[in-house]
C-alpha cells in the first residue's frame, strides 16, 4: 500500500471511528476528475440516522445513501456512508492550490462575460468541478456578499409550468428563485456568474419548452385527439425530462445553494412582495402519454443542445482548462 493510499485510509478510518461504525469495503477508481479511494461503511440503522447524517453533511469527503433490506423477513430501511478521497487532494501543496484558485477565478469571469449560454454554462461547470475536486469553497476564491446578484427576467402570463422550470434551473446553478405575485417576473439570486447563467439558461429552456409544446398540441389536433389541458401535461413532462438530465450534473458535483446565498436572498426580499417558485396548481389531461412524450423530448432537448455544441465544447474545454482567455 503506497503512502498516498495509506493517508487516505487513515483519513477514512478517523472519520468512521468518530461515528462508531466500521469500514466494510474499500477500493480505488478513476473518473473524469481523477484517481480516488472509496471507503464504505457497514449498514446503519435508522435509530442512528440523524447523528450520522449530521456528521456526513459537515464532512466534505463524505456522502450517504439509503437502501431497503429484508433481513429476517422484515423490510427495513438502512443507510451506508461513503467516504471518498481524491489522490490530488493529498499530494497537492499550497502553491498548486493557489494556481487552481486562479484558474477557477478566470473561469468564473468567463462565465459572467458576454459569451453565449453554452460557453457560460461550460465555464461554470469546469469551475464547479475544480472546486469540488480540490475542496475549495467560495471564501477561498474571494467570493463574498459584494459578488452576489439578483437578476430578473420578464416572462409574461400563462404557462404555469414555468415555476417548476425556474426551480430546476436555479438549483442546478446554485441560486434561489423567486417570482412576483402575478407570476410574470422571475428573480435568480446567487453569486453573480451563477445568477447570470441561471437567467440565460432559464430563458433558453423556457422558449424551447414553449415551442415543443405548441408543436405537440398542433400534431394532436391534426390527429383528431383530445387536446384539453394537453399543453400543461406535455410541458410538465418536458420540464421533468430537463430536470432528469440537469440533476445528474448537480448530483455528481454535489452542488448546493450555499448558506450565504440563502441569507442574501432572505435579506433582499420581503416575503410579502415575492414568493419562492413553488409549483402552481394546474389543470392537466388524463392523457399520460403526453407527459411521457414531454419527458422524452425534454431529456432530448438537453442532450441535443450538448451534441450540437460538441465540437465547440472540445475546443472550449481546452481553452478553459488552460485559462488562456483574456478578459
């Protein structure tokens, strides 16, 4: 066992010892971020669940997952803890970390510049990957309250599914979202680069959903099918399809809305003046095929957008990662 792996094991053992649980599995692997060592705990009963989850949420290398078991013929829900340490986190010295922070800073500036929504989203994603890989928080890269923004976008009346879409986009770009009482104006609040990208991506996906919904309803009318409440049903599925694709990235990078952003949001807005974007009640069709078709088309919209810009992305990735862009 090499020195790096020994150190990662010592970190995992120390963490699990504090929780009074044992490691039952360990291994090493690689992903697009780098080589890592993974340690998995024994199953934990729900009785101990709260204590364990609190500890996991306060440990940057740890996560947990739940599962169901039928031990002794009785169904029960338990959880396991996963402790993951990247090799680069152990061998990197402070000078390397300084270089990474400079790279992240340039990526965030690019994300907030006047590039299109695809380039901006890519730059933000690369910055988020680097921050996760090197366990760099917002304070270390100099982001503070003065770097936060609340950016608005007017949408107009109708299309109640837009609230769900705003929620999906906001959480994927570490922002909060609010809407006025008339449901015609949305606000995305977060660090400036995140808020700018969230607003751009929301507009892009809102327009895409409207176009796809209108086309679907026209085709159903031509086929002589009932179209009562069909647009809402299809659009709900479309938004859920978008969420399915975007949330994969959010889960993989463990993206969350920071406490600083939440506090800033609460400080800015009087609850009586704006509302969090909770889903409105909608009349929907009994035609579940419409929802299924919308889900498929929503997923395909995100995938198609990625493929359409694949060649540009490959060039941009190299440019972003080398950080040769001038601002």
